[in-house]
C-alpha cells in the first residue's frame, strides 16, 4: 500500500510539472523578484483617509428524509427519520482610517432552527405493536458586537476605547414517546458577556500591504517589459495611495467594481507616461497582480498602551418540567500594559512582536436550584499574568507565505478558598502556504506546546502537572481542471 501511495505521489508531481512546463514563462512572477525596488521601504507608507463598509447576508436551508421498511420471520418494522435545518444571518463591518481616528465596527446577528425526528413502528407475528417516537428541536439566536476606536490627540498620542459583547438564547426541546415513557424535556439557555475597555496609548501601526502590492505590480510589469522606465519612490507611494482609495468604493456588481479598479490603475500609468506597450501582456499582468497581490497582511509601526478592562458574564440554564436552574456569574476587572511592534524588512520579511502584562481581581458565583435542593459556590481571587509573542514572516512573492513564531506566558491566580495556581506555557509554531501552480497548492502548520501547572491548595494540599502537546497538519491540493 505504501508503495502505491509513493508511486501515485511521484506521478502527480510529474504530471503537474509536465503540464505546467509549457506555461512556465507566463508565471515568472512566482519566481523570486528581480529586485528593481529592493531598497524601497514599504514601512514608510501611510494610509490615506478611507471608510469601508461591508454587509453580508446568508440564508441556509437544508432538509433530509428517509423511510425504511423491512421484515423478518418474526416481525415487520417501519422506520422514518427527517431533519430540517434553517439559518438566517447578517454581518456588518465598518472600518475607518484617518489621521485622527482608526475605528472598526463588526456585528453579527443570526437565527437558526434545527429539527429532527425519528419514528419507528414494530409489529410482531403475534400482532402486538410497539411504537417509538423521538424528536429534538433546537433554536439558536445570537448577536455579537465588536467596536474599537483609537482617537489621536496628536500624531502619536491616542485614547483607546471600545466594547466587546455578545448575547445568545438557545432553546432545546426533546420529546420521547413509547410504551414505557412519555417525556417532554425543555432547556432554555440565556447568556451574555460585556467587556468594555478604556485606555491611553502612544504610537501608530499602519497597514502597508497596499504598498507591497504596488511593488508587486511594478515588478511584474517590468518583467513583461511593458514599462518605459522604473517607477520612483514617490510614484510607488502614489500608486499605493491610489490602490487604497479605489478599494474604498462600493459596487453591488463585483465585475463593475473590478473594471473601475483596473481603469483607475491604468490611468496612473498613462498619465505618468510609463507604458511602452499597453497590449494584452500589460492588462493581464496588471489584472493578476491586482487580484492576488494583497492576499497577505503587512503592517508597520509600534504601539504602547495602558488600559482598564472590566468583564461581565452571565449564564442561566433552566430545565423543565423537572425544575433545574443553573446560574453562573463572573466579574473580572484588570489593568494592563501592552506593546505591539511590526516591522517590514527588505520587502519580503516581517518582524512581529507583542507583549502584555495584566493584573486584576475576579469573582465568580455558581448557583444550582432544584425542587428540593439548593447549592451555592462563590469565590474571589487575584490574577497577574505576562505574555510575549514573536513571529518572523517570509513573503517572497504573492503566492508564498512562511511564518515561524514562539510565545511564552506566565500567570498566577490566588483563590480565597482554594489556594493558588501557577501556570507556565511555552509554544513554538510554524505555518506554510505555497502555490506550486494553478493546479497544485500546499498548506501546512506545525506547533509544539509545553505547559507545567502548579496548584498549591489549603492545608498542605498540592497538585502538579506537566502537559506536552504537538500538532502537525499538511494538505496538498491538486486541481485536475
């Protein structure tokens, strides 16, 4: 079996290489850059004032039905089963980036219904009949909101404020009816979470992938020899700003949107007398780099901020007709100092660093109520933690992304009635995305984690553990047509 898999894999690569060999010259962009703009610093790019809105609607409906009849020497059985699923959701996002404000708003509202039933009728040779019916219905309703703002008092000093919240209500009903039981169990699950934040910071991180895309476009056109000269740094920044601005426009028809974008880019090259040849090679290359030249995020800058973050959570789960009521409440109040750093290096490399120190208090309560029994559990405590993460990204072209990263976290929790807990967590991860050809693509990721935990309870009780974990994922996709 292993030999067969090996032969098939080698054959797959051979067929792909042969099929793509005649087209190799058409995909020179996938090779390393010719470095016409190796000294161009995309980290100096600043985004023009933009406002982007997006609204997505999703309607999903599915149904399934099955019916089975079978008989044997001692019985006849008829089975019916059905499933109906429906979901309606809407997502809205708004992004604003000006010199005075960076703001993002994202909201999602969803309603879902899932119903399935099972009916079984069994008749024995002695004419006795048993009927077994069961059904389950589930309603899922949820609303999520994330709103964050950075308001700049000056070029680099800003106030940071926002809120995260979610509300959900789930209703489940299980019905069972047969000769021995007739149940109708209902479960209502209501929960919400509210987490505002307020702070002050210094610095600014810019999205600079539009500048990287401008270099991709200029490089690709130079390889096709359709330009009269290389672009200057000022022209590359101007092309970057045009790219950011034209993406800001909204069209209901995506084809009209693409036409507007390509037309705007073409006007830049025409107005600056940059075109030696405006034929098919020029337009196909421009279109390819426009659609695939900004798939990977690139950022530049630094931010250091100090803020307050309260967090409130509530969940109530109720069962009937046998009354069981679970109530969970959690309050957390923390203050934190964090630092973020993003640095593009020589076009193809990206340094990313994030560190954070948090400290605060928390309390939680659990209450269980039943017809003849009540139970309460309350606890308070303190928590302090430190976290650091660094990653190095490599982006040699528009279709390749390699990242390696490492993180370290240390936290200590002190519970009033349960002692204290020390937690350490170290992780190493790597990811790869590689586009061999239009037909062959490779993705993969790998991670290692080590987490020792030390629990020191009251009256000399202790519990220590050491957890090690690893994961590996690789996927090779081949598209025959």
